[in-house]
């Protein structure tokens, strides 16, 4: 067995001496037969992304089973496609031994910058294949227990491969003493984007009806945001009189209220669910629901993503809009998907707006075809690079599964 660094050995000694916690084993289901892939994340969003990724692999290798754990307390009792998310064991060796004795994981994919050195060390000692993904250029976290030494370098060195999000994250780990041979630079993993369908005939008919008019989309709009978006559009129309806004409510029941709001603001409206097609005088095309969202993304080079201007909603994922070639505008309240928005902003694919005035100004500026196209291209690069990282992870996991199957 490879000798562990002093700080990790000291951490483990203190972890062994601490009081054992309450039993969780009684709540665990039986370990499934065959190989077990263990996915652990510090956040629910990362765990969902990992699960979506591994779901691709399980279509080819149905014999492999999943164990899901997450540090985020809100995930306890949560399920992903029938797979329950468990809390990881406390950082006490007795709890960890019971956990590993029960599950006997063959492969561990660990995501994010939250470390559990004792759990990682014991998993390594049992011969599991270990991969760390989405390592950020940020401080590494371990359970905040007083008197425990910083075991980060030793824990990181136990992974077979580490995917760092960028060169800065890779450099941070090298400074900690992690061998450069274990570190690969790869963009963050993104959830697989399956593009929404669009009826070709309907796309051609609508494109012909619009006759080259500039179009922007408000997707997943909340009723509380409708007035600001409608007024922003009316102001933008002063400089671009042929500009058309397509509105897709987040809740289909809000369609009548949004139609009334549009009329109060003084905009000429066509209602898609009433069978109305936009003509040259139409300023707003209001969809009843998101049934044709794939169509609206494809005809709109610029999209405002709803649920982001008002507090409490948390926003929506921007990756579908980016995958379908739309430049992105969004409000400040996107806490549920902040990492995705941050990557798109860094790439020049998305821009934040704060109110009606800034939304109107952004639409006026970005509706120009060259500007919207440049942002859309940047967004596609983000989506496609995340897919390349996913392919790298799947290739590594496939290689390990082959080795497990071939072992006596």
C-alpha cells in the first residue's frame, strides 16, 4: 500500500478517534449485483448532470448499477429516475467502513470541490477506480471540524484522474503537490442537450410570414415579469419598428393575463393558440404553452429567459437556448443555474439585464444579426465543449468497466 502523506494520516487518526454517529445502514437498500458506479457531488445540480451523463452509458451497459450521494441536504430522499440520493457517511472511520462494506463500489466519480478525505482514502484502499471531475479554481472544502488537519493534497493525490475546469484550477492543484500526470484540463461537464423538435413545414410557413423581420423570444415568462418585458419591447420598437416579440408563458394558465397585459401596454397581439398567424402589423406573438418552444428558439436569434427578473423563481437552464443557436439575456435571479450562466457570460454568449430599461437597451443593441450571431456561436462552443468532456469521462468509465468484467 502506498504510504499516505502525514496530513492525511493525521486526519485519519483523528477521524478514527471520534465518536461514531447514528446508524444509517438500516435505511439502505440491498447492494445490487454486478459493478456499482458511485456518483458523489457537492451540489444537486452537479449530481443531476452526472446522472444524465451516466444514463447514456447505462443504455449500453445495463448491468452497471448506480449509487448516488450528495453533500447538499436538500437532496436527502430525492430521487433521479428512480435512483435514491443518499447522504454520504460522516467522516468517522466506523461509519465509512459500514458504508463501504455494504455498497462495495467499483468506480467512484466525485464532482466538485467538496472533499471528504477519510471517505476518499478508505475507498482508495479498497481498490475502487476513482475519477474527480469539475475541479474549480476555488478553495477545496473538507468537513469543518476543529483540530482536523488540511488533508486536501493527500486526498486529491488518491484519484487516478482529475478533470480541472481550466488552467487556473489545474495550476492550483499542482501547487498543492498533485502530480501533473493525474490532471487533465477539460471544460465543465454539461447535461446532455437533446434539441427540442421543430416541425419543418411550420418553420418554413412562419419564416415566410415574418418576411425577414427581426424576432426575439421571451421563454418561460412569469406573469410577474410580463409588464416589464412588454414595456421593454414597446420601447425597443421605437428604434426597430418591425421588431416582433414571441412570448411563451411558463404557466399556460397565464396566457389570458399576458394577453391582457399586452393590450394594456398598447401592443398589437396575435394569439398562437387561437390559430392566429402574425402579420406585418403584429408586434407580439403570444404562445399558449411551450409545445412549439423548439420552433420559437429556431426563429429567434435573441432570447430572454424568464423566471429571472423577479426573486424567488431561481431562473431556468440556459443550455437549451444556447444549443439551438440563440443569444441569451437573463435577469439577476438565476441562483438555480448560476454556474451555467457564468460560463456563458465568460464566453460572451449571455448578458444580464436588471429591469425594463436595461432589457430594452440590450434588445435594441443585440438584435443586429451580426451581434446575435456572434453570441450564439459562443454559446454553441460552450455546449459542445461540455459534451467533449462528457465523452472523455464516459471513455474512462467504459475502460474501467471493461477491466472489471475481465478480472477473475
